[in-house]
C-alpha cells in the first residue's frame, strides 16, 4: 500500500493506493466514516462492487443506505443531481452523514457537488473505480455537473475526506474505459515529467496488460504530481491550470457529439494532439514531438484525431469554456515535451488555422 497526503487551505486528507482491496482498507479507514453513510454509485458499478462495500461498512457498524444512478456522462446533469438530493432527504441524511462516491469521474464529480451543497456541506469519500478517476478526477476537489452548453460549468471546489484507490478494480473495466484513463496518464507525462514520458513509452504495453506493479507506479506518480499542484493552487488560479492540457478542445468535442458518445479520455486524447499542433504553430515543439505523442496514444488504443466538426461548432463551444478569462480563451501549450504553460495570447487567426487544417484533412 502507498499513501499520499493532500494539504490544502480547506483541509488535509490522505490518498491510499493498494491492490488488496478490503483487507487493507479495513485496518485504516474506520476513522474516516461517520455513523451514517450513503453509498452512491451507478447501475454498472453497483453490479460489480456495491455488495462488497456494503459488507465492509456493515463490519464497521455503519448505518447505511444506497443511491444507484444511471450510468453515463449524459446523466451528469441537474436531474440526476436532484435524485441524489431526493435520496438523501428520503433517508434523513444529516450534516454528519458521509457520502461515498463509488465509481468513475462522473460519480465522483456529482457526489462531490452534492456533498458541497447538501445542507451547505457534508463530508464525502472518493472510491474511484476507473483509471481516469484514480489518476485525476478523484484528487483535488473539483466537482461539477454539465450544462448543455458546456462541460463542468456548474460546480464547486470541495475536497473529500479521503481517497481510496483499489487497483484491482481496474480489472473490471472495459478496454475502452481503461484506454480513456490512459489519456490522463499520458497527459501527466507531457505536462510535467519527461522522465515519466520515457518510462511510459517503455512500459505502455505492460500497463495495457494491467500489470499491477506497473499500474501502481503510474497511478502513484500521477497522483503525486497532482497533489503537488493542488497543494499550491487549490482553486486553479495559477499553476493548476496546465492540468487542462487538451481539455479546451476536448470539452468542445464532448459538447458537440453529445456527452458520453465520446468518452472524456478519448476527447482529451484528440484534444492533446490539437494542442500539440497549436504548440507547433508557435514554434514550441516539432512535428517529430507531435508524432511521438500520437504514437503513444495509438499504443493506448486512443483516437488521435477529433470527429468531423464545423469551424463554427468548434468556436461556439470553446466560447463557453470555463477557462475563458476576460473574454479570452486560454490554452495549455507545450513548450517542450514534459513542460507545459498557459497561453492567453493565441490569436483567432492562429486557432482558426489549426482547426481548419484538421477540418480539411477529415
């Protein structure tokens, strides 16, 4: 088992990474849960993991109830959020009730937002079951729901009490979902650690084969990188922003194609390639650098080109992105592989040129 600690102005909490599921968590976690808990998950995860966690909490003598939501990014909205509130009210949840987010990024984001807003804030725990949520979304306290005009536009920064990452849960993931998580792993290698990029290129096949020791190393390193950033910049006012590498393009793809039709990680993969092309245009990286990124994404079975979209669709969706500041879009670009920065001086002509080059090639 590996342990990390997140220290933010709001509070401090641990991240536990392990491969022995409940036997390990049983010895460390009782202090993180109140006497009453709400296990919140979706239909798919409930069939795979809910019963074992219900049994575990029974051993802790917790009063518990479950709320099971529909599965999919398209349900990350007000209606589903309200069904969480309904379940909490019907089961008389109090300010001391702990919400348990059991699932991937959609569940974690919605449960976190419900916890931030129910009775003005109650505790919650993250138990991420997808690679994407384990390496990224479960850490750092960003919670939200989607709006038809933009992804994650309605939410709050709200930190969990703890994060429990069981690597064995990745064995239940469909290949497509695992690959989607690999996009975020590759993102970390590109934005802040060239040595990790070298390691990833050498170990990508082992990761795709779910080698537990290789997974443990990668998940721990990604979490450590995010912890280092979140500790300094909890609410994304500065150095945390590069974590959005490829995301401005990705969110436009998701909004245009319909949430869930392209998985978030798939959209991020295509978005990172466009971010590389943009970085090329301003003379920061080379075509060979971009090809190196494309080769790695292909080995992870990820798309390297976005879907067919009109220029107007791209620009319209991007204008609603939450990274717009003073009317200007901010992009994460690569200064070199392993080093990223924020650019808010990308001209509309340059952006249009990059998008048009893609559009003309599809």
